[in-house]
């Protein structure tokens, strides 16, 4: 199971850049260069994000792209569903048609339960949360006993 494909990964990175810019418009070229991603590929992703109401664009010298939604309102699950389709753990046949083994399938309910857990977790991961995680990761490391810092979650 692939959780994030290249489109989803690049979209998350672009949304993080736009979230960090606040109300300012960023050019696709600036995002592509900063995030080391192909410019034309990014433009296509940004157009998809516009169609889904996450991003807006403005033309001109001060144009570019910016978030339409708060970073805390953009869930990873929504991004994955835009670029990859529904979040599924299994390619099980019971989704597409009646499976001959459906009544005897011991995994079916467990797979559905796991999918619901994964979907719920992906819903809780937002661009805002990832922005805060990124800020925390770039803060200076705490001094002191390394063992104590690891226990407290400071690396």
C-alpha cells in the first residue's frame, strides 16, 4: 500500500509553502524552485487544488497562488483523495463486485475497520498541523541530558 504518491507529496509540500506565506501570493516558479519540483508538474497540481477550492490564483506582477482555506481546514485525507482517489488499504474484490468468497471472508470486516482508522487519522493530519510540526523540527535542540530529552520527545 502506497500512502502518498508523488502528486500527493508535491501537493502537500506546495500547500505547506502557501500556508507559510499567509495572505501573500507565491508564484508557482518560486514554490517549484524552493521545493525542488518540476514547474509544469506543480502548475497542474495547483490547478487541481484551485478546482477543489483549496487555492486561488491571481495573474500579474503581484500574482501567484495562495490558500483559500485555513491550513487547519485542509486535511491530508482530502489531498490524498484528490490525487489518488479513496483511501483504501486493500484492493479486495468485494468493493467492485460481489465476491464469491464474500460470506466466508474473514478479512473483510477487519480490512474495513483498519481503513476507517486510517481515514480518521488522515483527517486529523492537516496542513496546519504539519506546519507546526515543521516549526518544531527547526527549533534549536534543548540542552541537557540526552536521555531525558529523548524521554520528553526532544531529539
